[in-house]
């Protein structure tokens, strides 16, 4: 059970550490300090209010004491010593209350000074913490952005990793298709595969077409030059004759086997 509890706490601590954002934690700490500062200021205000209330009571008691003293003087002047004694007795009781209130006033005044000093110190600490908080947040944000940029450039981030794998797959498929297309072209050119459209030709036929096409182009170019230079009809006939001569070898090659097979019948005719 202890081991399970330790593992659970370790997992929970790791999950919380991964979910924690230092900037949010700093903002929350600053908010709590502001609340504490507000409580201290409220305490200073309450102490100051109590002190002011005591000062009002002291002023009232001191006024009553002065009034009793004046009444005792007047009673003594009129020969009423008993009244003068009673007034002085009451004045003495009021003086005792004044003394107690003055002590309480001094105590409250001291507490007010302490709370005021504590409030000032806490205010300074809160201001310093706010400055440090903003500095840490800015540094953390800059470091986070720099880390993301570095990961993007190096390709180790999750987003760029997916993009890199997609590019690699596309390149592999493209290379495979190019290799397949080249292989099919080679097989068609060699005659290993038949082209149902009849457009494909072997190497020998392609070479013959190239030679014949080149001859026709040269003859057409010579004819155009002759026309532009105003050549005679004999030149044009010579060019056209060259075209016919270019076609005669193919006709002679087709007729030559028949000439070789024809028998010599002149000897029988003479007989």
C-alpha cells in the first residue's frame, strides 16, 4: 500500500508539473499578495478608526472635567463647600477614565504605526515581486518561443515531424512512380510489351523514321532556298529528282528479290 501510494503521488506530481504554467502560478501568487496587502491596509484603517474614536472620547471627558472644575470653583466661591467637594470627586473619577483612555490611545497609536510600517514594507515587496514576475514571464515566453523555433528548424517538434514524414512519403511514392514509368518505357521500346494503341515502335523502326524524316527536311530546305534565290526549273527538277532517288532505294530493295527469281528465257527464244 505504501508503494502504491508513492507511485500514485509520483504520477500525480508529474502530471501536475506537466500541466503547470509558471506564468499562471506567478500571477496567482501576485494576486494572493495583493489580497494580503489589502487586508493589512484594512487593519490599518480599523486601528486608525478606533484611535480616532478614543480621541473623541478623550476630548469629551476632558471637557466634562474642565466643567466640573469650574463648577467646584463657583460652589466654593458661594460658600458651598459640599458641592465643591462633590464636583471635585466627580472630576477625579473622570480624570481616571481620561488616564485609561490615554493609555489605550497610545497603544492604538503604536499598533497603527506598526501596521502602517508593515503595509509599506509589504507594498514594497509586492512591487518588487511584480517587477520580478513580469521579468520571469517575459524570459519564460522568450525561451519557450526560442525552443519551439529550434525544434521546428531541427524537425523534432510534433508538428514538423508529421510534416517531415508526409514529405518523405510523398518523395518515396514519386520515386516509385518514376521508376515504374521508366521501366514501362524501356519494355515498350524493346518490344517486350505490346502497345494496343499501335503508337509504340522498336529501336530500328524509330531510327529509320528519324533518318527518313531528316532527309525529307533537308530536301524541303533546299527547295525553299532555290525558290527564294530564283533558281531555274532545272534546279527544282534536280531537287525533286533527289526526292525520287531517296524513295527509289526502298522500291528497288522491294523489287530486287523478284528480279533474282525471274528465269533467263532468251536461250529458248533463239531456239
